[in-house]
C-alpha cells in the first residue's frame, strides 16, 4: 500500500515509516513548490514524530536525453527535526532548515508562514487510497482481481509534514533547470555519519513492484526492500543495483502478462523497458508548468514515448496512482484502463494550504486484513 510498512526494519518504528510522498506546484500560489511527507501508518492523536531522525526532502536537476533522464550533482534539501515531547504535555515542537538559508521553529498542529515559506506538521486524514487486498489477490493468482473496491486505509490517519517554498531559488541553484527529481527520506545520525532508514519517490515501487521475491531466480526468497531503502536514489550502489534490476525485470514482466498480451518486449539481456526509468525511484516534475491534477507519470510516459511532456508531472494528493501504474505496466497505456475501483481518498484534498485534510480520529477500526499475517 503505497509505502506503508515497506520493509521489516521500518515496521519496528512507525514514526520513521514514510507512508507517502507528494510533490506538486502550489494550486494556491503560483511560483511555489509543495512537498508532503506522510509517516506513521495508522496514526492516532497519541502519535508523535521521532525525535532522533531527520525528515528530509531532496531535489536534483534532471536532463532528458532521448528515452532516458539523468540527474545532476546539484542538490536542494529541506530538513525537519522534532524535539522530544516533555513529560506532562502533548505539544511537540520542531525545526526546519532549507538549503537556501530559510530556518524556522514549528509547533506540531500549527501552521507557520515566514519569509515566503509555509509549514504544517501534524495528524491528518491519510490521503492514500487503494484496494490492497485486491492487489494481493492479483499478485498471488496471476489474474486481475480488482473486483471489491475497498479502500484499505479508509478513515485512517497519518502524521504529515507539508512544506511550501518559492521555487525560484531552487531553479537558480540548478542553473535554470526546471525539470527536477524529488524524494523524501528519514535519516538517523550515528557516530557522526548519516544512515538512511527509508526513502520514497514514486508510490508502490517497493510494496507493489519490488516486494514479491518468487519470480526472479537470482533474488528468490530475498527481502530486498530494507536494503533498497538504505540506498541513495541518486546513486545506487554498484554492488546491489543488479539485484534490484533483475527483480524489477521479473515483476514488471508479470504485470505485463496479466492481460494475456505483451506490451513491453524484453531486451536480449532480459531488460524490461521500464527498468531504467523506475530503478532509481524519484518523482519527476517540471517547475515551469502550472498545477494541474491527474498528471502522475505523465512526464515518465512522455520520456518513454520520445515526445515533449505537457504537464508539471509529480504527484497530487488525489491522483489515482494505482490505476495509472497498473495501466502502464499491463498495456503500456495503450488500450483499456485498469484499476482497483477505488478512485478517491477518505477526504478529497483541499486547494488551499496545507492541502491535506483534518484527521478522522477513529478508534473503532479493526486492524487492516492485510496486516493479519
């Protein structure tokens, strides 16, 4: 389910478990970029952000070349850290620092606006939506089984960090490049060295594409997600990159065959045509384009087709990412649109800051069925 519970390691501490990442031009203020990191699946009013990790957003400039994209070395980052919650209170405070020198103190549950930057951190309604059980049935049966249309996170909450900043300084830092790669990470420092606990670019790469360990003979039975989480998306290790690649080749080929036809013929070396675009895993968006919903993967599709992109890309809160990914994987976006029948979140996003919606605070919900095992 998007990136909730994306590996054994993060399941031990939900406060470092990134459930989702969103990046889009502000629908409210032209010239601004919005970045959202959600953590803590199944959060409650008693849930808190970790006081030992750094919640980090990272962006790098991208360049299109033929049917591929490459990233530059320049980087823009935003770090958010939180204090421990003092005994006898439920108020958590934090601090935000950006690459272009913006710095501010924040209070969880309160909106901050300073120097053109807006920040909110707190409990919100989980904006993700997907029929997780249907995806699991499809994976196990080898047949499209999206016939129940049940949102697995209906009425659930998460902790969210929303940051909106002017993107002109980012474009200037990137020497005028407006096409960028963006991702979210949780980092802990040990003995002065940063250790990446988890990272998220596109949704469902780990839980939907990489997770199944049975189809690739080379990595059969191996849990790759924790290892993949530790990697730098902009610099995958030479030692392990080939493991991710063969797992992607095998599982993407499985999705391609769900309709009984081949949309993505493999290369002579077994390479799936989507492998190189997906393996590093970051959202692609164009800061020169205005906000518009429904353009998740539009830039990626344009790269594959060798045509100019037409939108800002990225990911808006209400984008139906499962339908987009499934259709691309199964038939290349050429023909029937596939999906899980779940087309909207518990509460649709707002068009004004902080865009996420008020929490549900439900105490009567059973544990989701997919977690029963």
